[in-house]
C-alpha cells in the first residue's frame, strides 16, 4: 500500500445491528485494543440511533464515527430521513453512501448517490461511496463497464478538491455477507481499475491520493492478504466489525499492509 501518498482507512459498517447499550459495549471493548494503532484511520459507521452514544464513547480516542446514509436535501418534508447537516452538527465525520443494500432494497440509483455525495460534501462530511458489480454482471464479463459507469455517475460534477475528500469502497455485491471474498488479486484488479478511471476523470495525482477500500466478507483471516495489495487502501467491514477482536486484527493488518 502506498501509505506515503494515501491514508489507510478501516471502517466498520454495522448495518442494522446494535442497540445503544450494545453499541457502547462494543466501542468500549474496541478502544483499548486499538489505542496504539498508528497510520490507520479507524471508523465505525453506526445506525442513526447509535450516533450520539458512539460519539460519546469514541470521544478523545482514535476512533471516528460515521453514519450509514444521509438524504440529499438540506431539510423539508422527507419523513423518516436524516440530512447531512444534521449529521455534521452532531460531530459525525464520515457517511457511507450508495451501499449495495441501499441500492438493492431502497431503490437508490447512481443519480441519488451523486446527489447525496454532493450534499454530504457541502455539509463537510467525508463520503464513503460504495460501488460494485452483481454476480451476474461479473459472469457476463462487464465488471469494468459497471464500475466505470458508477464512478462516472456517482462523482458527476464533483470537483477535484471535493473528490479528494471522498473514500471509495469497492464492494462486489456477490461478496457481501456471503462469506465469499474476492481474492486479493480480484480486489486489486478492480481497485486499480477504479483508480485509473479517477485518473481519466480528474488527473493522476488526484487518483493516487484517494483511499480505495475493499469490502465484502473481509475478516480477520483474509484481511492481511487484501490490504497488502498496492491499490487496496483498507476495508469496509460488515460482519467482522461487530466483533472487537476480529475488527482489531483487520486494523492491525492494515497497519502493516
Ligand atoms: P460483510 O463484511 O458482512 O460481507 O459486509 C460488507 C459490507 O457490506 C460492508 O459495507
């Protein structure tokens, strides 16, 4: 990994898990385990209801807190939604956008991912924008076409300065929650492809500075192999981020990666 040019980021995506007491317990367990970690940004992206608890638990530590989505409008009649400003005001730093579960179950499109990314940036949040192909798309040999389209649309009309504040997570949909991890070579191939697309849309320096994570059944056993790859700058971790010792092992792998 090119640690001299870009930051390794290990982010947990808790998804719809953990009550407030459980969230506090998990972060309290994690804190001492990762207190001495250097050179890796540690993020926990938690359900909206856990944000305040998580921010309090992580205060004064090296753990940053993120949300799992935000709406693209600043305010208004959008029952059940949360704006980027609401998150920023709380002290939330990161927000996951365009996760495949949002695309699959909540009809999110590249257009709304693009709008959400712009709203998050305007509020001062750091978006973690997720892209990835379906199994069927990989089998049809169109992974690169799918990823190129997502990158182009999700970052449409986002400036060079702003894209540098974003993190991209490559999450092949077939690897999420399935126990089927992409091989390190598959992850590297697509992460390098994403970087090449960014170089085309922006420039080489910009592309080289952006953190590109891998996500999809990343765990304590396979993390080292994945993060050792040049273009894999960390991970977005679901299931394994709910277990403090496993999440710590992944973080330490990135420290050495
Ligand atoms: P799993 O690590 O549980 O496969 O989830 C990956 C993911 O979707 C992270 O956003």
